[in-house]
C-alpha cells in the first residue's frame, strides 16, 4: 500500500487591491488531507494473489513430474536389467537349440546310413525306393537285401508316432529282424509270416516303459520265377500295377486295374503275444510293378477321391508308362508341388518292385 499523500497548499490571503500601505502580508498554512486508497489498488491485489497461486500450482506440478520421472527412471532401469537377463537367456536357448539341431542332423545322417546304399538288382527283378521323412528323422525304415543267389528280401516298418522316439523304435526293429536260420553250412530262409512273428515276440519281450506299436510288411521274391511271398502286420496293403495297364488308355475303374494285392494281415507289432501273421503268395509277371508304401501317402494326398480313386492312385495312372526310376522321381516331384509339402504330416516311404521279361 502506498503511504498517504501529504498535500501542502499555500493559501494566499489578500484582500482586494488596496493601496500599498494597506496590503496584508501573505501567510503559509499546512493542510493534511485524510488518507484515501489509490485507484485500482484492490484489483492489483487480486491479480497478485492469482499469480502467486498459479506459481505455487506450477511448482506442485513440476515437483509431481520430477517424482514421476524418477519412478519412470526406476522402471527403465528395472526393464533394462530384465532385457539383459532375457538376452542371456536367449543366448542359452540359442546355444541349446543349435546343439539340438546339430544332434538331430547327425541322427538323420545316421538313419540314412542304415538305409541301403545300393539296391540289389538280381535276375529279372529291379528295386527302387523313395524315402521322405517328415522331420529330421523318420518313423519309417526299410531295407532290401539279398538272401541268396535266387531270393531277395525286403521290408518296410512304420513305428506309431513321429520323430526321435519312432526312429529309435525302427532301429530296434531293424536289429531284431531275423530272416534266415543258419546251422553250420546250411541255412533256411524263414517264411515272411514267421519272421514277423519272431519280430513281434522280440518287441513284446522288451517290456518298454511306454506303449510302442509298429506296422510292418516283409516279403521275399524269387527272382527266377517272380514268386512273391509276403506277410503284413497291420501295414497298408501293397498295390500292383499290372503290365497290361501301361499299354492301354486309363481305365474307367482304375481301382480295379491298380488294386491292392490279395494279402491277409495280422495285428500290429507289439500288441498281442503269439500273434499269427499269414503269408500270402502271388506271382509277378513280366512288366508288373509292385508298390509297397507307408500310410504317409494318404496323409500327404488326403483321403479325397477322384475319378481315378484316391489322388495318389491318379498319379500312378498318369505315370503308368514310366519305368520304376522315373515313376518314383516324378512322384517325388509331384509331392514337392503338393499343398503342405514343406510341412508334411507324416513320413513317406515307397518301394517299387519291377519285374522284367
């Protein structure tokens, strides 16, 4: 507040003009007015109070922001530590995944080493194969081997499941398969049904901690006359492509021309003890082709039917004029162009037995 203004006035008292002799001497008088507020003083005080309150509010907001920034900085530091922990964990996971990848690749190469390097071409019979695992390793395993000068044996086993457990089971089946009895200088080629019965007994005797089953087909071909003895253990029935089909146009009913052979089947391996696996006999004529396959062929092509039956049989109709090598090669190419070929649902194995004149 401003101090009260002090007013000083000089009053000049004089009378009307009088002669010089009659003039009265001037006198000074001090006048003090009552203090009064200056104009606008109340408004200025209100504005000052508002400014002070606004300044105090800004200070409070600034302090709150600083506190929030401190909290955020604490959270950032915590998140930075978490990121470092996750990076170290990622490095560990990457290391183990890389090592697992190397081990699985090694297992895949080892499984490939168990497959036949060269297929026996004996007499009038030729063998061809196609092996396509769904992953690193396969639950399918096959082999084609010479039993003596006139007989060739072949088998295809398919362990229930996929991946490493199924592959390990097929390794056991391979080592447990008995095809001949040797006594001194003599030997006896076992009947396919007997071979599967012994294999079934070996599997059951192991008493695995988990239930393990497998399908299998085993056959013996006499290359001198084309006689085939074959037995199955829950495995899909082989398909016969007769020589007459190659020389003719596609039939209206291909399931009759390309048909499953007449071959009875026993139960899956590892289910029932003392299971009997009947042996069937058929004769392969010159130009005939026998196709032994795993159930992966239906998983890849699906169960839908076409005018030629199942889709994969339609492919066989299309390739009916090709030889065994070309047939499986074209078949593999067709699989690569099929939907879902990069992530197959099941392992696929094909064995083609071709009879020449």
